[in-house]
């Protein structure tokens, strides 16, 4: 399946665009998405943390993904 | 009032928004852009936000604060975009019947906002820039 | 800005008064007149003040807070005279480089103001009135 | 000596005026002033506390008083 990942902050800078399309097998989970993007962009592995938001909610490593989900990479937040 | 905005934050409107007849105390936290951070001179800041999720998380925090403390009303507004030194980045106002609860709820809200709300701060210096908190 | 006034307190002016380039945080405490206290319905409040000593003590508190915490600026304004429900009785604003100090200094200032500054609050009810804290 | 005592809040209500003149022997101290006013107005003894301010500063029981001092009774404060 083809997932569109929304990028913010330093992940946008590292990947160089605000959306990133990744191909994953059907039924892939958050953990596989993270492994895929870290393989393509090793700089992401140097971040203090890297979470995934699915439909505006922080997702677990085991959360399954689908093409209908709104998916975002969430590097360490620093608001306030 | 819970919002992310690219306009200067109206502090007075945040305070007005938490007025309540049963409230005897309002605590207001105002985060501003300071000219210095970890021995670097900051020229300006840039906030990037995942708007819809940020507002959703801020609403969840306001609800959680109202469960933990006897809160009357909460206002939380975060700025996005480019900010100069002295500009207001975030305002949190909390009204409660008694003052200790206002202080505690307000402090918890800003501490937790900084941990979970998808907002990212980039500091711009004379010679470079840096996304804060990004690296260990 | 440290004052006792018989006019409505301008909250925005208190916040403006503590602006500082090195400050990243401002905490503001606003004490308002609530409609209920210890199971009594409050109609209005009256504050009496020993003006000159109150201002002197508030200045001493601001100095003491600046010794205890890395405070940039402090504003403290207390209202006197007759106040209706919802009106602002006191505003304390503190700016510091980091937020924990702003919260702690502001909380210490309002707690200590209530213990040592010569200001007296009378609550007026439908059927009577009472000077607060007067009796054991 | 003749001392003029400034009154606020509940002490003003109890004594019924905003200034109260008391006669004390020369060199009298804060403690004697308090004993004198409590004898004249026993209701003052029922307050949670009663302090004396001399020249806008809280005074000790042993502080001596003079006619030139600005003296005030300070019942329990309740600002904020």
C-alpha cells in the first residue's frame, strides 16, 4: 500500500519535503513505517524521539496502518 | 478559548475568556521569546504546528486539568510562524475558586503542553538555526 | 509598578510593566471577587488599606522575591474601596528567564501579601457583613 | 505622653473612630499600649491577632514609643 506521511519541523528538513510517500505491505504497522523511514533517512535515528500520529492521535508501535489514515511523523515537540 | 494562531495573541481576550462568578483566582502564564538561550543570542523564533492535532491535544489537556482541579475555565492560545524577541508565544489562563488550584493547574498545563502538543520551535541565530529538543 | 488604587486595575498595564528582553516567562495572578465564600452569598467587598505602609511592604516583598528567584521585574497592584462580584482585587505579575521561577515567585508573593500587607477585606452579605480573618 | 493611634478595619469598627488618643507614661512600650487599648476595648482581645505598626514597620512588644511616632493598630490582615 502507498502511505502519505505528513512531515513537520526537523523531519521535514531532513526529508526535504512536507509530505513523503512510502510503499509498505498491506497491514503494515507503525513499527514498520518507522523502520522504513529510518532506513531511507538515517538522520532520523539520531533524534531524541520519533513518534507517529495516526488520525491526530499518538499511535503505538503495533498500530496497523491503512491508506485511509492521516499519518504524521512527530519529532520531539518543543512548544511553549 | 483554545487555538493556534498566526496573529499576535490578545492576552486580555484570554483573561476575559476565563471570567466566572465562582472564580476567585486566575493564573495566567505568558511565554515570550527571550533574546538568549543556552548561551546563544537568539535573533527570532519560528513555530511550526500540526494545527488540528495541536488544538485537539490542547482541548484534551484542558479537560484533564478540569478533572484534576476544580477549574472554572481554561484558555490556551499558541502562536505559530515567525516571532521576534519579546513577542508572546503562548498564553494559558485558568480560573478556579481558590488560588492554589489556579497555580497548579496552570503550571501543569504549560508543562504538559511542552511534552505532548505537536508544536516545534526553531531558534534562529546570527549564524545558523536549530530545532529545539530535537537531539539528545 | 507597585501601587494601591481606588480605580479598576489595568491588568494589561501590569503585564506590560514586567516586559524584559531576558524574560521568557511571565506569571500573572489575578484575584477577583467571587460570589460565594464559606457557604455565604457575597454581595460586594470592601477593602480598607493603610496605603503608605501597604506600598512599603509590597516593595519589600518585591525585593525579597528578587533575592530568592532570578526575577526580571515585578508588578503588584491592589485595589481599595468597594468592589462588585467579578471585579479585580489584586494583580501580581512576575517575569523571569524560565517559567518555574515565575510560578514560584508569583505564588510566594500573593501568599506573603495576604500575610503581611496591611489591607483588610470586609465581605458584605444580604444580611450583614464581616471583616475576614479577624477572629479565631 | 499623648499618642494618636491610627485605626483600620475591625479595630476602627470596635473603637468607633479612625483615630484614637491614648495617654501613656513617657517611655511606654508597645506592650503597654496594647494592654491599655485592650483594657478600654475588651473586644480587641478576641481578635486572632493584634499588632502595632510604628512608622510603617511592624514593632516588637519591647519597642519604645514617642509622641513623634506614627502608630497604628494592625488587626489580622486579609488582602488579596
